[in-house]
C-alpha cells in the first residue's frame, strides 16, 4: 500500500499526469481482469456543482486507480489520485467508498478535486480559469486504462458582462447577460488587497450582479495600506452599482472575507441599503489597521473620524516564533496577536469597538474555522452572533463553524491544498492560516449553499 507521504512524492515528480498506472502498480495488479466502465455525470457543470463518479463492471476485489488533472489560470498543471479495491459487486463509488491510498483519505465524493496539487511539487493557490476549464478523470485497472472522461466546468455564468468601475472607484462588476435587473452584491476582499473576482463570478453564475471593489493599495486614489479606509468608499461603490440599469432597486448584499468580513458587518450596521451579509472568517469587533510603519490607527473611518478599534498585541512568543521559523521555513500563527489584544484592551474599549450588528436589516451568515490560525474567527464571529441573538434579530442568524477548517474558506469544489499558509512579509517565513485541506473543503461545501440562501432571503 502506498503511504500518503509517498503519494505526494510521486505527485511532485509528475507521475500522476502522464501514466497513472506507474503509481504502485504491482505484478499481481497487472494481471487483474481489466474490465470496467468509468461513469461520470454530469460532464458539464458550474464550479460549485458536484458530479458523480463511479466505476462499474469490475472484477470483485480489483485494484482501481482513479486520477484527476486540470490546469489553473496560469497554465500550471494540477493532479490527484486515489486507489480503491472494488466491492463484491464490482463497483467503486466515490460517494460510498474511501480510497486505500491517494491524495485524500476517507469518503469524499469530490476528493479528487479538492486534493489536487501542482505537479511541479511547488506549493500554490489554485486560481480557476475564467470561463470554462477541463477536468480530466481517468480510471486504470492492473496498469491498463479502462476509461477517461473530461468534465467541462464553468467559472461564472454562461453569458457574462463585465464593467469597469468609474473614476474614483477600483473594481469590476460582473453580471449575467440579459436585461435583468439582477439583485446586487458587493464582494469585499481581505488584507491581501486583491479584489475577489472569483467569488463575484460565482455569484454572477447564480443570477446576481456582483461588484468586487478594491479598497486599499495601488492604484490612486485608494489608501496605500489597510488603515483609515473611509466607509464612504463603500457607499460610493453601492451607489454606483445600484445606478446601473441591470441592477435591481432595493437592498444590496455584502459578502466579505477576513478583514472584508469585518468591513461587511460594519457597513451592514452603518448603512440602511444593506439587505443581507455573509461573512467568512469574521470579526464582531473592529481591529487596528495594518500599517507599514508600525503606527496604530483604526482600519476604518466614518465622516473623517476613526471608527473605534482594538489594537493587536504582539506577545514575545510571536517574535520568538518568527525568529525560530526563519531558518526552518516553518509557518507562524498570528492568532495570539489578536487574543492578546483582547486580553489587554479594557472592557470599555472592547465595548466601543464592538460592531452593532443588530442594526443590519437582513439575514446574517457567519462562517468560521475553529482552527483559524490567522485570527480566532470562531470566537470573533461568536461576538457578532451573541449580539444578534441578544437583540432578538428579526432575520435569520447563522454561524457555521468547522472544527478542522482554517482561515481560507471559500466556495466549494476547488483545490484547497495551498490554503493552509500564505507568504509572510518577512522573507523566508510563511504565515499560518490553519486547518487542513479536507476541513477547508468540507467548510466550503457546507457553507456555500447557506450563503446563497442568505442572499436569496434578503435580496430576492
């Protein structure tokens, strides 16, 4: 039996892409009856839709290898594999059977998708190609290919219109083609500073006009760092989007991730045009901005004044972790800086920085990973959840937490293997995001339908 570690070494060597039977094929396996039929349905679908995969007509006990391969937006190849023993009925069904070995463990119908890794062996975040991309699935028995099927996966609506934001705003508006009008959602990125076009495209595939603005960084006139970002910028974004003929009049949804989730909750509590909020890795309190020079200020302003905030702490343990990790190439968790920040802040400061989420006029969904190593999103999201429930929020309130998920939860059915760490500003180190690829995949699968139902409830 191939160990998981050995499987990853094979993957790094590129052996999964060309000849899957090279992975652990014994002489006995080569002598196996090679009958069988690969079944995949449907073969054309959106990224967030699940397909069924099975192999039937096998000899009972046959050793079957399944592989998946695709390419990301940059052309980098990704692959995964799983080896199974056919049931007494001569069947392998990913919805019912766990692999004996492979790039994932346990029963997971879409395990071949979320467990894919770059075939060059480098760590990487998968970025889906816009439009359509092909996922090639293959089955081999005894070292002989018995079937191959290509699944065409669409990223975004079949017919898409894209519009640049006007002067003074930075971002893109995605919407299905046609007259509409469509309900609008503003999609807010996190501290990475890159607009979340991927989630906006996914929302457009579900019939929303989704605007993904950038609110700090290059170019002008944005603030060059995530500090003292005016909430009025979000007001202007919503005003522009709602002024488009294809965008329906009425409330607008907000979807944010990490610092964007903090912003979504704060904006929802501030502006009366917000009709639904979905927050991934949320915080129910406002935190200090992320500055280059070490000065402490709020992340956000309103009417030219700082929004009250809690400063982060920087315990000696984090400094020591960075010092120790530099020669070892290990990851450092920033979660203690937020935990210490809450411990050191006065009750009054925390009270003033707590977002009055009860003012949000619509449903609220919070999605947290209990193993979030960037900040304690389950606890910070719990602050918002408790406040909503204590005020008898008249709309639905949902807080989904997943034990083995970290910070980087998104929409489902994409590779999650590169989402447990990110590059650190300190050369030679990485920042831990937490969770496992499997936990992140499960969190995405469980939360995405709830997020969609939140916008359905609040905007349609």
